[in-house]
């Protein structure tokens, strides 16, 4: 019988923070579907949300909800979290490219680039982390 390894505290912290991050992403997506909320957003974010084509909206959904489900499955120590988090990373990349394209070189473009860049960094880290933990037999 194979010995079951116990995850470190770091595993639970990364999983919990990832889940919290993706929960905020889900909330962000739901708020951007409300026209009243779009009116109070800064101009650059309003332009991104209003000019988002269908493929970018689908990528946004995959990014946030796939990331949320991936983190839940990671906390359950399921290996299927790896491909879900990879899909989430791809969704973040498509969403980021569309957002940067929508704002162009406007003065607020740096803010949009920082926000989407943080999402890309978190998604990349979660993919790397689950890949590493799978290799350590912590995900099955």
C-alpha cells in the first residue's frame, strides 16, 4: 500500500489564497454584467468591459470560474485541478490581451496592465504549484 503524504501548511495557504483570489475574480465578473456598476468604473475599465467580444467574455468565464474550481479541487488534493488551472491560465491570457487591446495607449492603460498582469502572475503560479505538488504525489 502506498504511503499517503500529508501536505504542508504552505500547500493549504496557497490553496486558500488562490481560492480567495478566484472568488474575487468571480465576483468581478458578475459585477461587470451589471450596467449600473459599469457606469461607476473608471473610463479604461468601462471601455474594456463594454468592448469585450464574445470570445473574450468566454475566456473571462473560463479564467475565473475555472480557477475557482481548480483551487477547490486542489484543496481536495485532486490531480484534475492541474488541467483546470491551466485552462484558467489560458483564459487569463486571452482576457489580458483583449483588455490591453481595448485600452490601447490611453493614460489608464498602465492600471489595466497591472491588474491583468497580477492575474496572469497568480494563475501562472497556481499552475506551477499544482504541477510541482503532483510530482510530489500530493495530488491524486
